[in-house]
C-alpha cells in the first residue's frame, strides 16, 4: 500500500526563530524583525516630518505671512499689525488654515500608514495582492455609493484652495443669501438677514456670488421731479458725495471719485439719476445709506422735489419760510415735519 507523505504548514522562513542560541537569535533578528522595525521607524519619521511641514504651512496661512517671502512689509512690526488688522480677514484665514491642516494631516496619516502596513505584511511573507485588489474594489464601491459625499468634499477642497469665499463674506449662493459663518469640506453655513442658519452642501452650489471680496460699489438711485434741472441735480449729488467723502469714519472707505451716470430711467413723472462710488469690501451698504441721507439733505436745502412731491415740497418750503405771526393759510396742516 502506497503512503502519501503529508507535511504540516510551516511558518514563513525568518518569521519564527529556528535556533534558540544567542547567535541564532541575532541572525534571526537582523532578518525580518529588523526590516519591520526599520519600516515602522522610517514611516514614523516621514509622517512626523510631513505633519510638521503641513502645520508650518497652514500656520503661515493663518497668520497671513507669505512662506517664501522673507523680506518686505511683513517683516516690520507695522506690516504685521496691518496684516492682522482686519478681523474678518483673520477669521477667514484661520478657518481656511484649520480646515486645510486637518485634511492634509489626515491624508498624510492614511497614506503613510497604509504604505507601511503593506510593507510590513510583505516582509512577513503575506501575499498582499488580494488585499490590494480588495481595496480597489471597496474604493470603487464607495465611490459609486457615496458620489454626492465625494462631490461635496472635492468641491469644498477646491473652494478652500481657490479662496472663493470665507468666514464673514456676504455671498449669494442661490438657495440662500447671507453671511458665511463656517466653511467645512462638506457644508457651508450661511446666516441670512432673518437670522436663519442655512446648511448648504458644497456640491450643490453651482454658482456663488461674493459681495465682499476685493472691493464693492455703493449705488444710489434718486427719482427727482420730471421738470427738475438735471445739471442742478447732478451738482447736488456731487455735493452729497463730497460730504460723505469728508466724513472721518466713512471717508477712508471710499476708493476713487464718485460717478454720476446721468439719466438712467425716464418716466411720465420722474427722472432717475444714479450715483456710484467704489468702496472697501462689506462697506457698500453703510456708504450707500450715508449717501441717501446726504442726498436727501442737499435736495431739501435746494428745494428740488422728488418724483410726485412737487406740491408737497412747495408747501413745505412756504411753511418753512413763513414769517412769524403770519396767518395760517392751511398749508401747515399738510406739512409733515
């Protein structure tokens, strides 16, 4: 009768020591165990270096300091103070820096840790081909099953890298308009004028209008009476703009000379004049309100009525210039203070 030789499974060579003598243990240690130790140590050093580099770069982004430019305004105390003077810009840079730091460090940990794990398994004699194939299949499955989530993360990453908007910006995102309170890789939080906090997935924002980036424009339209003197109205608008520019608080927010575009609209009872001036970011609404107040004042002083207010303006002027003790002719009853 024939007998078939059977062999019990043996561990991979070099994984388990076969010689218990000191020399044998040393020979075994400088084989597979030393390779594993070197893989772990080198991977740890690389990971520490990557995380420190990422932290340094994001720290410079948060402080508003260029990483490569070491000379110039940012090297002086005044320059550093100017770079940190705007609280909205500082919060925006800090938000971007924190998000980028978290994402990049997590990606570095996963990448270096995964490579180290596969190298250790290969050193132990494990066939890593099935693991790689399984990882590819799982990645494809996750990609199909979480397309919207992946889209949100990718869109959020590009928005942060391109600095499309940040904390404190007033944006028009389609579904909601308001002030950005937080920006993450998945969602953007927007507080509208009614106080509602909107959570908008980044992948769903097809277009974004930033109203407070770079510079802005304050626009004021005035409907004056049809028979008003256009040249006089233009001079009065220039006077109103000059008074706002002379204001110690709002004057520095104006950039350049105001522009009066002339007649923008002509109707049966009104002529529309438009006044435009470039302002600092997020200051266009405050400047526009000040321009409206100044325009109302100069038009009232000059006796130029707004559209549909010719009779009321005449009554108001007559009541204001009436002599003390003059008999009441009934005009005072129609005058609003």
